[in-house]
């Protein structure tokens, strides 16, 4: 093969040297090559070059027949681009000499030493940066753990405060309930004593002795009626003769059997009835001999019935008096008591709400549900500073207290029964309501103070982070 071309390494080096302005001449532009290829080289020049490169021998006349048209352009370009062994060896020697000179210059250059020093400093700075970043990460983890612990303790403190507030409210409610029962018991005792005194004064004394029976009201009794009927019957029997009795019995039997009085069947029935009456009369028990004892027992029963009647009448008067007392209470005392309970009815449901908050309190893990609830309640969207949120909460609380105070002090134009006679129950209820409002205000004030302390902690943490960043930057600059 007669064509010798440079290796890829040599071609790369040549291209690099051409771009770094070395002594090797730059290649001509493509526009010049195109202009030069438009006009092929001389015939003798191309023929001599091909013969020098080892082409098959040809006469000038034969080559002239070939060197025409596109083939002439192709051969001219090929001759310009292809070099022989000698030219290739000379180019290689030149490239080798240039490479050796560059190596000696690179070894002896002071910029290489500076570059190595800079690389060493860069590696040391990277190691220092990694160490500082690890330390910063450890401190950041410790700070996050401290924040989590503080949030957990804060949540536990709030939970215990809610439980304490609930217990205090329950204690106050139980105390009020005990006082209410004591007051009701006292009122019942007073009412009972007053009713007993009125009954003793108003009710007449009922006489139950036998010697004063004439003064008492005579009440018809079944025994008197029965005795009167028995007496009348005995009188009628004593005035009736045997013939009259027999005639009346015969008439009664005839009416009952629908037979005439002269009928034999009526006669037989009359005889049977007469015999039966005689037999019963002969077997009738004699009257009791101790009539005085019987009379005494009858009087005892009468006295007992009289006492029961007197007690029922007394109970009737007492019930009437109690009914009048209850009606008076409904007309006078009940309205004032209802009004006082309605005035302090704002506290109704507070204990249930606090109990629900305690039983449904979230876990003591730190979360942002409270912040989201506050923002939702006050219609705050996006990020907002705690100072603004606390200010809005304070303004709302002040407005609410002002409205309640205004409604409590407001009075209607219509006349109202004076409530000058306030009971201790109503006064204790009012005092309990005031204490509840004061406790709520103090609790809110403590919340505001805790929020301010939290803001101070946040600023301290931000300053610590800024100082850590500054220290890390200063360490990198010194290295």
C-alpha cells in the first residue's frame, strides 16, 4: 500500500495545536478549497505526483485521455490530500518533537504547581465543609428534638389546665347545687311551719267527747237507719194479729203463684210457710246478755270514726292552705327566681363544652390543628404572624365582653317588678358567673404570654442558625 496517513492521536493533536495558535500553519478554509478544486491542477503535475506515489505506469497521452471531467477533479483533489511515506515520516517527526517540547514545558511550568496547590486547598475545604455540615445537622436535630419536647410539654400543660378548669367549674357547680338544695329545704321548712301555724290558728277545735256530742254536727249513720227500720218492723208486727198475718201471707202466695186464694195449692204452701216460720222461731239464738259491753264497743267505734272524720276535715283545710301558698309562690317568688336564672343562663353548657374538650382532646403530639382552627374561626388565609392572630383574638374577646356587659346593664322601657329581695342562691350564682369570666380572661392572658415567649424562642433559634451559617462561611474562607 502506498498511502500513509497520520494516526488518530496525531490528527487530534494537530487539530488542538491549530486551535491554540502554535507554529503549525492553519488549514485553509473550505471556500478556498472549493475554489481551487473548481480548476484542476496541471496535467504534468498530477501525472508526476501519481508516478511518485507508485501508480501504475502510463504515458502522458494515455493519462491525458483519462484526466478529463469529474475524474480530473477527483484526481487533482486526491493528489493534494495524499502524501507519501517520506512526507508522512517527516510530519510524524515534527509532531513528536513538538510533543516532547510540550511535555518538558508542562513539567517545568510554575502554573502547574500552583494548580496542584489550589486543588489540594479545594479538597481540604470540601472536607472541612462536610465536617461543619455534619456538626450543623447534629445541632439542628438537637434543636428540633428540643422544639418537639417543648411542644409536647406545652400541650400537656394546656391539657392539665383544661382539666383543672373543668374540675374547678364542676366543684363550683356542685357547691351551687348543694346551696340550692339547702335553700329549698329551708324554704320547705318555713312553709311547713307557716302552714302548721295557720292551721292551728284557723282550724276550729273539734270536740270528740260524748258529753259534748250535742254541740258537734250530727251525721246520719247506717246503724241508726237499720235500727229505725227494725223498730218500725217490730211495731208493725206487734200491732198485727194472727188472722191479719195469715191473710196477708195467703194473698202474697196467691200473687206469686198466680193462683186464686182458695186454691188447694195455695193452702198447702201457706201451711209449709207457717211450719217453717215456727221452726226458725223455735231455733233462733237468744239475745246477748252483755248489752253494756256491746254498747261500749259501739261507742269506741263511733269515737274512732269521729276522729278519722275530724282528721280528714283538718287535712282538707291544710291542703287548701298549701294550695293557696303554692299559688302565691307561683305568682310572686317563681317569677323573680325565673328571671334571676335567665340572667345567669349564659353559663349553661360551659361545663359540657369543657368536658367535651377534655375527653376529645387530641394527642399530646405537636400539631398545627389549633393554629388552623384559629385561622378558620377568624377567616385568615395563608401565612400570618402570631402577633396579628393574637391581636385579633384579644379584640374579639373585648368586643364580646363589651356586648355582654351592655346586654346585662340594658333595661326595657316596660315596668318590671322590683327584685330588691334577692335570695342568696341568686347572689351566689352571679358571683360564680363573675368568677368564671375572670378565670377565662386570666387563661387568655396566659395564652398570650406563652405565645410571646414562643415568638422570642423562634427569634433566638433564627439568630443561632444565622450565627452557625456565619461561622461555617468564615471557616471556609480561612481554609
